[in-house]
């Protein structure tokens, strides 16, 4: 598929030192935090100082990124900045709510502010996905929702359901709000994975990913400690959250300027990570269903969630199959168009050179006839006739290739086309031809078929012009996973270590390399020549 990538920008001067300084400050703060006993005023003071420092640093870096960017890049940093601002609003007065057990209170404006901050973060990451990829943003967003659903079922089933089963109706808003943070964390990590796997990821993607990893760890620890009733007013979840905030500031610090350029590749490990990694909805639901099979009964919400995920995965498989087929068709159409353009250009050059040569020869023959040199006239006319037949062969070859390239499936199949070329070759040059195509070529791609045609054209021409052969044999064989296409002649041969000029061996080798095939030339003086292409197929 074609994707749009974000090219690497220059790292601002001193950014490396700033990065080291930020991590050093947090590490020293973490050591001081660990030195104080749990629940002490010292821990609270250290966490507040680090939080304020990280907040100022992130605000400065995001403001700098917003002012130095333009267009959609400014919107990206604006959304991240809005998420940080919403989080700051949620932190105001939040410490007074942390001491109560999870589910003992209703949802407050603090919960709403945190939820809004995650919505801004998710919107920013979807925008970044749209900038670094092409035509997969919608599917990626649906994948993220699916991951949120499966993560929610997994978390509730194994970690949260039993802890809040006795919660009254008034506390469900808080429980679901706090759970939603973890679900957004999983979605944000998946969106980071998509960007990281693109061909030329932005320079700030690593820091941004570290930020969301820290947020996920902090939210997971916070949720676990609140559910178990062991949370302290200033705990390690707060320290890790500060680290995530600092990493977000580092991402913004290295963001400007960023140029957006076209790319055409996305790494395959993204697909593997989606289906088999820790964020995979299929793995999540498989764990729930396998555990439920041995520890009945399976809760109804787990069954409903599994059904929803599996239906989505079925839809996704269908969409991917459709997209893959469309992509294959587009690639084959592009290959035919490129080959058609090359053939047209070659026809133009061939016609000009051939007709010009015949014209010069006939003009010389006419001058010789005026001088009464009849033997010379006959010789020149013979040369002109031979040149015209060679030109006719050279013109007919790209013309038929062009028809095959343009019409694709409506044209002759490869085997029929090659048989036709053998008949034409024998008619034009009087060299006996033999066809022994035991392995079909239809399984090759359009570009591989085009490479075979070009290879055979060059090989046939070498036999006609240089080999002095009396016969030519075209063969195809399958040996294991190798498909071999070869041309053999009984001509004079040559020394492979010192081939004569004009054989086009480099050209044939280059054509093979372009489609991932291997080229061999086997010959010896007086023993003919064999040239072949080897394709590795599945």
C-alpha cells in the first residue's frame, strides 16, 4: 500500500543534553522518593516538586512546538497540549479524592477532565497515523476501539470485577471512568505501534511512545492499588505519571521542523503485533474464554464482548482480503503501464534505426546501379533485405509485447505468446526452434512475466546475431521451489570468463535482479550457450 511518512528533522541543538538532564532529574527524584517512608510528607513534597517541574517543561515544549509548526502538524501538537491542559484541570483538588476506596464515590469533574484529556490524546494520535500512513486511518481507529473493548473485558474479568462487585450504584461512574484510562492507554500504545512501524517514523515517535507507556504503567498501578485499597496519597503511580509527562515534553522538544513526504512501505511486524502481541484482541478474548472454560460460569459480559470482537475480526479479515486484492491489481496495472511505456520507447528507437539503415543501403545500391556495378547492387540489396527482415522482427516483438502488457488477461497466455515468438523467430532467421515448457509460467506476477519476456528477447537476439547456431531450445522446469526458464543453443559458444561484447549479459542480469530472480550464463567455446532465469516461488 502507499503510505505518507514523516521525514526526520534536525534535532534542536542541545536536545540530547536536555534529554539526559530530564531523565537524570527524574531518577534523582525517584531515589529521594524511595528514601522516604510510605505516606510521609517527604514523599508528597518530592512528588509535587517533580510534577510541577515536568508540567512546566511539558508546557514550554508543547508551546514551542505549536508556535513552530504549521498546518496539521500544529493541530497535532495543539491536541496534545489540550490533553495536557485538561489533565492539569483534573489534578486540581484531586488529592482529596484519592484516599477513598475505588467505587466509594460517584464520578466527579476530575474524572471527566481526565477522560477529556485522553480523548485529546487519542485524536492527536489518530491525526499522526493519518500523517504517517495512507488510507488506513479508519481501520486503525476501529482496531483501537476493538483493543479497548477486549482490554476492558480482560481487565474486568481477571483484575477488577471481584474487587468492585460489592460497589453500590453510586460508585460505578468512578469505576468505569478510572477503567477507561487504562483502555485509552492500550489504544494509544497501539496507535504508537502503527506510527513506529511506518517506513520513516517521525523523530519524536520514540519519546511519545515512552510517554504513553509510562501513562499506561501509572494507570495500571493506580487502578490495582485503588481496587485493593492500598493506594497512598503520593505513590509510585504518580512518579511514573510524571515521567510520562516529561517524555511528552521531550517529544515536543524534538518536533520542529518536520516535513511530510511520500513513502510506500509499512513494516510487516505491525501486522504480527496486532494479531499475536500483548495488545491483540484475539489473544485477550482467548485468555478469557480458556479460563472461563475451566472456571465456570462465564459472565455474560465476557461472552458478549467476545462475540463483538470476533465479529469485528471477521469483518477485518474480509476488508484486508479485499484491500490486498485491490493492491495486487493496482500493482499489476502499474507494471503493465511501465512495461508498455518502455516498449513504446524501444519501438520508436528500433524503427528509426532500422529504417535509416535500410534507406542508406538502398541509396548506395542506387548509386552503384548508376555506375553499372551490378554485382555490388545485388550485394547491397541483399543486405537491405536482411536488414529489413531484422527490423521487422525487432518491430513485431515490442508491438506484441505491448499488446500483452496493455490487455493483460485478455491477451495471449505466457505459454501461447512464447510459442508464437518461437514460430516468428524461425520464420525470420531460419533457425530451428524447439519448445519444451514443462512448468507453467502463469503463476508468475506481471512484473516477473515482463522480465521473462525481456530476457527471452535478448537471448533470442543473441542466438540470431552472435551464436551461429542451427537450433534453439526454450525450456521451463520446476525443481522444488525453483521455477527455471532457460534458452539453449548449439552455436559456437564463448568463454564465460571473457564474454564478447554485445551479448547483453549485464542487461539480462539486471532484469533478473529487478524481480528478485537469479540469472545464469553457461557456455564454452564450440559447445553452445545456455542462459536461464531462476525464480523462487512458494
